[in-house]
């Protein structure tokens, strides 16, 4: 066993604000994962975790978009200093500005588990694109990788129902 050490979240958020990467992994143990993330511009996908997730807003407020089992989009507002529990299997999209920070704690993925990333059309709410990944290491920044995959293809961004094309972020 290694020595137990406390982590200064203020120092972590200050470091992330100066870094290119939007995430700082605090730990990835055998069965737990914790990281601090800053807000991302243009976050629009819905992420479905195979494990429960707890999010604590360190700084700023978050609009946590989520989809009900019937497919309806709702928003839970999480203010600075508040914590929220998101059960496994709930498609969610944490949206908050670049100068805001969230602490996320969840279970590390098991070998047979996959994360889903889904986009929906801004015009008709039809399905646009789904990417299913086995997330083994959060140091690889899986959310950024999936965004690269989505925006690299106009076909991924084109709605099969109404033809709307989701523009690339400026």
C-alpha cells in the first residue's frame, strides 16, 4: 500500500485552466476512477455510462442535460458546491463553461462494459450518430476522441430524417 495523500482541488483546477487537456485524472484504481474536468465548448453528445456517476461542481454551474427512458430531454441544474448522482444507463450531457470545474467519481469500466456516445439532430431530435467504446484509460481523453470522430465526417453530422447538417464548431 502506498501512502495516503490528500489532493488540493484548487491547485488541480488552476492547473487545468492553463493546460490544453480539459481533464486531470486524480486516480484510476482497480475499481474506482476520479477526475476533475473543465467545461468544454460545444458539448452536445449524450454519454451513457455502464456505471453510476457522481458529479460535484467545484466552481461554476452546470446544466446536466439528460434523456428519459421515453427519449425526452430534460435539464438538471447543478450549482457551484452542489453534487448530483447520475445512475448507470442514463444518457447525460454535462454542459458548463470553460471556467467551471466538476469533480467526477465513478466505477472503472469492466472488460465487458462499453460507453455509448450519442448525438441527436438539433432540428428534429432524430438520431445522428452513435459511437460505442470500451473506455479503459481516462488519460486518453475518450470524450475528445469521440468528438474528433463525430466532427470528422459530414455523414455523421447529417440527419437521416430531416437532412439537417450539424455544423462544425468555429
